C-alpha cells in the first residue's frame, strides 16, 4: 500500500488495537480522564425531579405536569447506539466537526498564544469523541499541539444536513417526554445539537437559546452537574462580569464554580435523564464523567436567527448607494463614526471584537447581523476565510464604525457591503500588558488533569514511550476509596443502610438515586 491507502491502513490498525484493549477485561491501560467530583454550595436548592408511583400511575410530581415555570428533571430512555463509542465507529466518524476550547464562546476572550489560534478548530468526529473519552488520539497536528489548560467541547448539529442525518446511527424516536412540551418533534429540529466533553470541562453561564425559548438537556452518556439561576438573577450577573459591555445580553462571566456560598439551583444528570429549562433561566454545567448529551430549543417559534437593529437599518441606504461603485478588486470604504481609541495593533495575529451587518447584492439584502445577540470576535491572522474583511478591520481604530464594499473573489462574485464597528482588540495571552484578559475556563485544571495531559502527550509517540497516568493520591480517593453510585465522585462517605453496598458523596445524591436504587435494594 502507498499514499492514502497506507495511512488508512495504519489508522484502521490503530483503532482496531484500541477496540481490543477496551474490550479486554482486567487490563489496566494507561489512559483515561480522572473523574471530577460533584460540587456543593451552602445555599443550593435541588432541581425538582418528576416521579411516578410504584404502580405505574402518575403522582403529584408526574412529568406531564411541567408548567414551564421552573426547571424539572425527568426520565428519558436513551435510544440504541446513542453513545460516543457507537458514533465514533459509525459512518459519521470521519466527518469534520468543530470543537471549542470554551463554551459558549465569549467575544472578548483573549486569543490563545498556542495552536490552534482561535477558540475552535476542526477535527474528525471520532478524534473529538476519543478525546472526550480520554483515549489516545492518532497522529493529528492540531490535537497534538492543543494547550492542556484548555478543555475542549464538541457541539455538533448533524440534523442540519439531510445527508449527515441519514448516516447517523441514532434514530431520535420520541421517548416518554413530558406531554406539556413539544419534545415529540425533537427529531425534526435542525438546531438540535450533540455535545461531548471530558471531565472538568465547564459550560459557562449563559441563557440557552438566547433566553427566547424553553430548552432541554438530554443526557445520553456519562454525567454532568448543572447550575441554574432564575431570570430574576439577571440584574446581579453583569456586576460580576468582566467586560460585560462586550458580551451579549444572554452571556455572563459569573462563575458559580469558584464560590461556596452561591444560592443556586443544581442537579446531576446521568444517562437516561433530561433537564427541562424554562425560557430566560441561566445555566452553567461542569462535566463529571465523559459526557454525551443532546440539547435543543423546545419552541420552534423562537428562532435565534439575528434581526437587524434599528441602528443598522439607518445605514442600509448608504450601503445601497455604495453597491454600484464596486468594481474590480478595490475596496470602497466610508467612515460613519470616527474612532476614539488607538490604531489597530501591528501584531500578525489578534482578535477584533466587532458589531457587523453584512449586505449582499444590489438590493443590499441583509444576510448577517450581530446586533441582536451581541458582538463577535474576528480572528485576524488565523482565519483565512475572512478575506477582505480582515483588511478592512486592520485599517480601523477602536471605536470607529465604517461601511466597506468589495466583490467576492470568485469570478462573477456578488457585491458585499459590511457595516463594521470595532469595539475592542485582544492580543494573544501573554503578548501585551493590559490588552485583553484571558477568559476563565472554570478555575483551571485540577492537578490530576494536568498529570493526565502530561501522559496524554506521550501517546503520540511509539507505544514503548507511552507514560501511564499516575494514580490519584490516597487523600483524593476519599476515606472509603469508593465512588458515589449517583455521580461518580470520589469519596463515597454515605452508605445505604438497607443493602450496605451503595455509597454516595452527599445526601442529595442519595435522594436522587433512590427512585432507581429502591428496585434492587435488599434492605
């Protein structure tokens, strides 16, 4: 074999070896993420859980009674083959997908100084899922250079494409969803997303679906802990935000994982459970064990497609007048508002935080706008797809707003006019004092995760050079050296008094586990 055939053969042997090792019992292979422990707060409240009576009838907590006013956890059976392993080995495994180092992306995050240079990058689906599971990746130039301080998350919307949907091994059949919601139509939602993440990865505080509709998080594999705040908390969140004016109204830098006194609603989602989130509630999540979940907005009438603000409409006439003047490769630029800050950096690579409206064609049809959902970060020097937009932004000073027109590079390309307002710039981490602040990723990695990354990097080398993950110190294993039967946290200090075989890390986990545990508890 030669060329691509040889590479495919090597990849097949590599994946076959992994499958063999994973299927072997009693084999201590050197990889795998250390699980994260469940967090507790002094002022926490447990999210209500739907329950059913022993005889199968509904009681007062039946999931069909969800009124959409407060979060609710209910049971939702996992479809066949809805797992990371099945997805990775399916025909979708070779599809390119996007992974992000922080989610949701905040436009004023400082760009990383190491590869990849933007907040996200593309890898094959099976590579992203193996990364979330803690399995050694095959040779991959991007994954090899990923910064160990950045825990990446996969967010993939396969239902947008008919061709991709046909290749999925998962048929989204309607499980026993609450009748009060539209979840029976979830399989036809093109915006539904599959999300995968390793232990320790944090989903930052935000309002799902920009706060415009009810939302569901359906746990398919692994566990994650979620923190929720009611809409009435919105007035206190900006005060804890760094650079709040550069964030959309549905984003906040408030980090409950760094506090112990926070008054939050919280729950742990295990496989086969779903969390229903009413519109306007704030959500943050932290992965405890390698997690695969499905998220979707429940109200198809609340689309998150951007709308042009009145401020952008004022300049549409100017865009119409500029369209006929666009000839050849020249860029036509009109300054609408002079800048008040300094000139753009001369650095080859930095982020520009902008508001932008894109007008296309002689009728100046609006095809894109950031004015309803918040500004956007442009990765100058790291995103070749920007084309002439990068030239325009590099010519601006902070605070400037301008109309710039040009034709798309391909033959007969359409005329484009972009309305750009440059709000701020961010240099790569460590490349300039006072310019940008690195976005928080959940308080940094635990020491055991840092040790994992040290070993993970060696797995790109020959097998004889692989370094095993050091075992956790005894103090970190908990006094009983057992894991919580509910969330997998270390240190199961509470024991079921009935069967004496189940352990839990806290009383809340014990209460949440009881509906399932009581069916086989011998006490």
